[in-house]
């Protein structure tokens, strides 16, 4: 029970993070750079509390992992600007869950029994259906340009998903301890955000970047809670539980940030979120 409660901390922090970052304002460049500064500060403090076990492999792989994360987060923020939080987060979560699971099957041979294959592919089916429901556009909106916005948003989220999955998979391939990787990861995140800024470093030195440092602290807290929960409940269960936060992001975008939806769109979005959450929880069973 303790592990499950700890696993819900990332869901709370990461689920509200997009809302906080959007309220802080700025472009995706400001949001990612500010977030990485907060994450770096968090990891430096943590390194004094839990001394990391550094080696050349940990430093290099952790740094590269951070670069991939910066790509994932930048394009996710970009998608939020195009299609809003209430569409971005459930689609992004569904893509990440499906992509991470497929990598587990194809690269790490995780679903090695008939039961795991059955449950796993059933869960992926629910997730795909959930993504399709949340990305549904009514005919009137499609005619007004909503369809092209959705396609652009999904394109950005494909890039985002590739970044986020690579950030996780590279650590798994080299069997890097998450606690030791956090500090070099943070430096990789900072460097990646500067590259993605396109050389507009001076533009990042303003109030909007400073405000987004809060998002980095939230990300760091969620990341630590996920590492602790992973030790207790395992990777699949902990990661799946952490993704439940997408419901908070989606509903927060609608009710707190005022993203307008018709009654029919609300039904599709809520149904999609439900299917994605159920699919995510089922993926946790594949590790049992």
C-alpha cells in the first residue's frame, strides 16, 4: 500500500505540471529551459543527500538521456500550444505507454508468457482506442481548421514520444541506476534545452524562464518518488500509476484554463482518458 501511495505522487506532480507551466507563460523554449534549471537545482541538492555512484558510463549515458528528455519535453510543450493541454496530455500519455511497452517487448523481451502477451496487447488496444477518442474532432471543427491542428499536434507528439522513450530506454539498455543518473541527466537536459533554443539564449534570460523553474522542482520531486516506488512496486506498476496524472492535466485544462469543449467533445475526451488509464493499469499486470 505504501508503494502505491508513493507512486501516486508523480501522478499528482506531473499531472499538474503542465497546468503550472502554462500559467507561468512563455514559449516552449522558456518553459523547457526554466524547467531544466529547476531540475538541475533539485538534483544538485539531492546529490548531497544521496551521494551518487559516478562512473564514465553513468555520466555519458545520463547526459545523453537528459538530451532525449529535453527533446521530449520541448515538443510536448509545443503540442500544448497547438491543440491545448486537454488534448495533448492524454494523447501523449497513450503514445508513451504504448511505445514504452512495445520497446519492452521488442528490445527486452518482457512479455514472455501467453498471459502477458494477452493482457499486454489488450491494454495497448484500449490505449490506442483512448487516444483516438481524445483526438476526435467534430465535423464543424474539422472544417474550421481543427483537423490540420490535430495533425500538427500529433506530429509534434510523435517527436515528443520518441524523445521520452529514448530517455528511458537508454538507461535500461546500460542498466544505469536512476539515483546516480539524475545529476548528469540534469546537465544533459540543460544542454539540450539550449540547443533547442536555436541560439536565442539572450531571450531566455527573463521572468518567464525564472517562473518556470517551479516546474523543474515539481518534475524532480515526481522523479524521485517514482524511483522510490519502483523499488517497492516494480517499474511497470509504478510507471503506469504515474501516468494517471493525465486525467488531472486534461480536466485542469478544461476547467481551470478554460479550454472550451462541446458536450460531445467532453464525452469523447473523458471516455478516452478512462480507456488510457485502464490500459495503463493493465500494463502493470504484465510484470506480475
